[in-house]
């Protein structure tokens, strides 16, 4: 093999290696760009959703539930879009982004569920209070209806409590999930402080709802 042939072969190999690494760098850049867009939009949606967790939200509304359902559906689409990117050149980034999006989606889903159950608790609690206060005479039928209304309130409150506890755990886990993605991606994510403030407001609302239910229980104590 002549020197010219060797030099030509080396040149081909170097060009191939450069092309391979160049393609790899390009694919990683495209992956980071796509992931940044998906997690960035999801973070903004989470921030908007958590802003709904105010003191006035203790009573909730159908509009709040609808807004949260819409945010959940959009983030769910982002989860699908992330997985549709195919085999990722940076698997650590893909795994961290997937965990982040799934956590955001679950937070939104549980927040929507908690507000939906708040509406049910409020409705059954109001019905029970009105029944207890409207009775001129406590007949057998009146007592039966009081028991039925109280049982309905308890079922609704149980569903709310399960959802609320799940949401609280998810909010508490957010800093760890955020840290995992931040180590792989330089894009801005919703801060831990914003999530923690929302968690505190949510717990305050939870405590307020529990107190209202307890008052209704006391009012419904049939003697």
C-alpha cells in the first residue's frame, strides 16, 4: 500500500468520523430544542394552574375544573410528542424530561380532580345543612333523609381527601423531579418556591374544607 493510498484512507476515515460526530451533535441539539419547547410550555401551564389555587378556590367552580382539564390534556399531548421523538441521542435527558412531564400531568390531573370533588362536597354539605335546619319536626322519614344526605357527603369527602392527599404528595415531589431535569437541560423551569407556595395554599384550603365538613357532621348528629 503506497503512502498516497494510506493518506487517502485516513482522510476518508477522518471525514466519516467527523460526519458521524457532527450528526450526533446535530441530533443532540435538535433533541434539546424539542425538549426545551415541551417542558417550557408544560411549566407555564403548571404555573397558570397553580395560580388558581387561591383562598377563593376552596369553593371551586365548573370553570376552574374545565380550565384544569384543558391544561392536563395539553400536557398529555406533550408526553406523547416527547415519546414520538424516537430513540434519543441523550437518553438521560429523555428520561428526565419524561419524568418531569409525567409529574406535571399528574399534578394537573389531581388538581382538577380535587376541584371536581370540592364541588361535590360543597353541594352535598349544603344539602345536608339545609335539611337539618328546615325540619319543623324530626320524623322517621326526616331522619332517614338526614342519614342519606350525610352518607353522600361522607362519600364525596372521602373522594376529595384521597385526591387532595395525592396532589399534596405530587407537589412535595416536584423539587426532586425538577432537579433531575435541570441537571440535563438549561431551559427555565417553574421554580420550587412557586410550587411550594401553591402547596401551602392548597393545604390551607384542604384544612378549611375539612373544618366545614366537620361542622356539618356536628349539625347532622341526630339525637
